[in-house]
C-alpha cells in the first residue's frame, strides 16, 4: 500500500507545470537579455577608393518580429540613430543585406577619408520598446599607399623601398611597379622592395599597390642613381675622309649622373700601321678614335655637356669647338717625315715620294725604254 502511494505522488510531480521556469523565460524576454550583435571584425583598415564589407550576426528575444534593420554611424545613447542610406554623404554608396539566419552585412563603396567612423547595426521589432543597436560597432580607418625610399643612391649600394600605410590592412599582398611595369624579378618581402647592388638601370619611377586593388596605386616615387661616366665616345663632324689643312669638330659624349660638364682632352699619337710612327698635331688623324684623358664631374644640376677646346694652346671650358692645327713633322729622324714635302732629306728612304727630291736612279728608271 505504501508503494502505491509513493508512485501516485511521483506521477503528480511529473505532471505539475514548472511555473517558476516559465516565469523566468518570460522575464528574460521582457528585459532583452537575449539581444546580441556580433561583428566579424571590430576594426577595418581600407584603401581610399576601395569597397569594404562589414559583416556579423545577431539574435533577439523569442516572440519578437524584426520589422527593419539598417546601419548607422557613431551611435549616441538617448539619440535615435539615423539610417545611413538616407544620409546624403552615403546615399548611393551603401547597401544593406540580411538573411533568415540572422546574418547581416554592409557594403560601402568608394571609401574616402571622411568615412572614418564607427558603423553600428540597428534592429527595430514589432514591439516599440524592443529595439537594439550593436555598439561599439566597427571602427573604419582609411589609408592611402605611400612609397618611402631614398631620393638618391650611389651605384653599388643597396636600397630598400617600403610601401607604407597609416593603418594595418588585412593580409595584403604588395605589388611593385617600375615606370608603370610590374616587377617580378626583384626581391619583395612583405611591404618592402629590396634593391641589392644598385646599378644605373635601377633608376626610375616606383609605385606600389595591393593585390585585388591594383588600380589604387600609390603616388610614384622617383629614385635617382649616381654613377660615374660610362660609354664615353667621340664623334667627328664632318664625317668621312678628312683633308689635310681642313677643320673638323670633335664632340665628346658620355653617360653619367650627375652629367659630365667639362671634358679634358689629351695629345694624340696616331699609328699609320707601318713599321714607323708619325706624330700629328693634336686631334688630327685619319680614321681618328679619341678618348678623353680624363673626365671631370662639374655642377650636378647641369643639363648639358660643355667641352674643352680641341687645341691645347686654346683650351677653355667655354670654347666648345676649335680649329684644328695643320700637320707638323715631329722629327727629322721620323721615317714617315717624307710624307711631308717640307721635311724631306737625302737620307730619307721615302723622300723619293716628293718629286723635288728624286734621285738620279729614279730619273734613269723613268726614261729607260722597254726595248
């Protein structure tokens, strides 16, 4: 009999409604304890001119129906938030998205510096008192890319170029360009471009971008490279065969940074390709090839080259061209002196080339008959 009574009491306890629990759930709903707004990121750094997305999820108490959702900026307690889509500064640049799983997102296009605010998600339900705004929201920072690098380096040195931002982008892949062409053969580490053993070919205009937003390049940075003169050459005008006693102009050119302003010319000794040598007066020689004896760097700001006079006796940094001297004999012992009619001698084996110094043997050969 006692067992039957115990069983009846247990059945009664199981079927009795849990009134305290029901009251607790209703109370939680009335005070909004189940409201929540969670953002995927609370801080976002975006490039000026780019498009940014802000995402998250929300929950609300049971028994409520969501009537409207929107985004607002810089929410202030006690002040009704303004729908961002109705703000003239954002009209046409914002789009809101929500789904049945209570996911939400904001798409903001053409980001600009004045968009640096806290963006908050706002929820309005069918109950006037049941509204919610997700504070503190998402803090947006806007940056531009900027190349930080030396203005000038010397050939042979190393140089590091850095793509700088004012806030930290999310997992960026930096891309570098030189004179508008993408660099693929240089060393790129994170946001740095490393130039090792700089050469004159590294001079140019450098800019950087981020993968996915290549159209938003940084402002170009000009890198200059200092290097000594190279590819020194001399041109002759007029070109072609040079007639003795005529004048020619010699121009010296070279590639260097800073540009060469003053050239110093040397005396010349020209070989005729025979057993002997003949000295010519300065800067005159058949098939002439000249190299300056020395090259001097002058004013780094100079844009053109000034050449010293071609005649040593009249050299000056202001005299660009000078009439060349006539050919002169170097010595009476020179076996090629006979080429000059005024320098022949009886002992010169080439004197016969001058009709005025013909020998009797030459005369005999000249008059002898073939018969």
